[in-house]
């Protein structure tokens, strides 16, 4: 496996235009809720002290779910959370991604979950991804106890690829009834691959 230059952002040439990658406001607002629930008032103060400009405004005044923001704002807030109350522990980013899935998925996609199995839900990963990020294509190849999720046409920050999306996939699969789901990234543009890919398995 090829090491990346920056464990947070990854290849700087790939992520230099994150402000041009649109995302929905609900993804931004989840950050403020997470910090309040996990770290309390002191954690919020810590994060706010590390932010400025649009990222600070979005964290203090979270946008409405359908208001567009951008992945640059997401990355700035997440960097402040990692460096602040998470104390640099990257493994907590997986829990972070899982928690955000538990905020949104059962509410926004409740129709899917009414009928869905784990494979059914993962098979619609591209549709769900498109409700968060408005660039890139995600597709799924899913069986009864495992699946492959592939993202092309957009480079997300490496910490999301390696940790956050894995946590999100595990939580979404578990919410759909999977037992002991495990997600891991198998390919990544930040390591020189042509696409990002995750393998998810469950019982």
C-alpha cells in the first residue's frame, strides 16, 4: 500500500478545489450536533477557536438541510474537530462517520428502510451519496452478504475515504439489519488508484 503525503487531506493536488465540490447543508449541520453530543460545551468552544470565515459561520449557524455548502467547509470543520476534542485520534473519524449515518439515514431514507435489506440499502449507495455530495459518481455491486462500493470523478479528502465513509457504510448496513458489518477501503485515488472503492461484508 502506498503511503499518502497527508493523513488528513491526502494528495494536495487532488483536493486543492474542495470549495468547488458542493454538498448539502445537512452534512454540515451534523458536525455541530456531533460535537455538542460527544464533547459538550468545552468541545464546541475548542472547535470554534480553531475555525474562521465560512467554516466558523457554518459551524455556529448550521445551514438548513437543503442549503448548499461545500466540501472545503466540511474539511475545515472536521480538521478542527480532529485537532481539538478528538486530540488527533484518526480512528475516531470512523465513529464520526457512523454517527452521522445514524442521524440521517433512518429519517431521510425511511422509505428504503421500510422494505430494505442490507444489500438493498447498499445497492442504492449512489442515490444516497448524491443527496450529500453533488459531484462524483458512486455505484454499488452488492450480493447477499457483501458488496463493493466505488466512487469516481471526484477526489474526497483522504480522512473521509479511509475512515469516515467506512463508518458511514457500517452504520447504514447495520441499520438495515446487518449483523457485524465491516467496511474497509480497498482502493483510493490518494494512493495512486484510478478510483476509490470500499468492500463491505456482514452476517
